[in-house]
């Protein structure tokens, strides 16, 4: 199965590319993508599609650092529920530890880890937030993608600390840009040495920052979101199905046949495998829908009626029954479990 990523990773894409005079609607049609493909941030899209759009964005705009420019228009909301969880961590160190364990909820196949580097002499001890894709292909070697990923990491830390971030170094998997103007854009954004053609993406900064408190964190909200994410933990096969169902939800009714076709299995074989694991397709579908409902509730932008329609329930009462069966409370009662 292809690695998937939330469409929110391309937030601002249409606006940025349109500013260069490019008809984004025409671009999506040429790629046989629906016109609203980038308008549902929770939609799971293939990682390769994200990379292709970033690279095409650079080509069509003539902007060598397109991925970098796009990251400057994005914020922590691109991480979905994981982003909400990070905002409730006590310290930056806690937030980075959370990123390393929960990033798979947002981007499949992305490995994130933290390296501590001891300074020599009077040099400061450093920490490097590193990332690398655990598969080969264009997604792992695209400069636009690497730029966007690293700049997004810098935005995330700046947001959590609510203060400027002094970087010591930046490491990028992608090759160096060809023009001096593009190179200057990296220096202007990161304000530190930038190293290209690296084995991993990373941002290095003072170890002292790990103890800094996350601005506006709420322990109660942290517990609520953390418990929600723990409920989502499945074995590898069921995790694949969850991502598949989530991706199919915005496209109409999700059936056993559609999901089986997406994972290259016969419907009867899929049913049998799920039965052997003590579950069923309907249980997994309901669980996926309810998890999407939780995400929408935590983001707080939609009414329950709108949410029900988005996740495929014909009636609000059907959503409420499924939610109470799986989460043990009604949607509104579940959301009231935190004070703010």
C-alpha cells in the first residue's frame, strides 16, 4: 500500500501557486484529481501525490524554493490531532517525544527521532530533531518535499514556544538550489548554516530549549487527546485499513468491496482475515468514522450535523449511537471531559 499523508500538508498550495499566475484547477484536472482535492484537510492522499504537486509547483512557478515558501504559509494545524496534542505538552522536550511516537497518525512511513550532541569546549550542547522516510522513491529524495518538511518543523517549534527560535544548523536530504537567489532564501528563513545532500532532514538547536514550557498548554486537554490517540493504535494490517477507509470516506459510501479493492484483496479474504483478528469490516468502519468525528470535535470548526454528513452518517442519531457505543459517551459529553 502506498504511504499516505493528510491533505493538510498542502495547505496554502492553491493560494501560493495562483500567486504565480498558475491555474491550479487546470493542473488538478491534468492530474485527474477532483477540483476539491486540496480543500479537505483530513483527507488522506498518497505521499507521492503530495511530492508530485510540490515538484510541479516549483516547475510551473519558476520558484526553486517553492516547498520552503509553502511551509511559511502553514502552521501546526497541518498535523491534525497530533498538532493539538503537541500544544498541550508541558515542555518542548515532551512535545518532541510525542512527535517521535505519534507522527504516524499524520504521515505514514515518516520516522522522526531526536539526537543529542555534546558541545566541545565552550560550545553549547545541541539537540537535533531528525526525520527520514523509511521507504525509497521520489518522496524520500525530493528537495521540495525536504524543504517543506524541515521548514514545517521549524514553524512547529516556534509556535510551541511562542518565541523566535535560534537554530545552529539545518540538514536537508535534497540537493542544493541552482541559483544564488534561492540559496539566500534558505539563509533568510533559517539564519544558520544549511547543509544539503544529507542522509536525513534535521534542525539543530540548543539543548536548553527542551526544558522551555509550551505556551498555553493544558494538562486536562492533553490527557483527553492522548487517550484518543491511544484508542487508535492497531496492528499493522488494521492500521492500513483505517487509513484506507479514512481516505475513502469523503468520496461516498464506503463498502467492503471498495476497501478490499484498495488493498488488493478479495472481499471474502478480507472478511476472513478480520474475523480471525476478532473484528469485522463494520466494526472497523464505525471505529474509523468515530475517530474522524473526534478529530472534527477537537478542531471545533463544524457542527455535529455537518460532521455526520462528512463521515457518512445519513442521520445525526446514527452518529450519536455509534459514538456512544465506541467512546462510552455522547459526542457532546465526550468533549465536555476537559475544562476548556
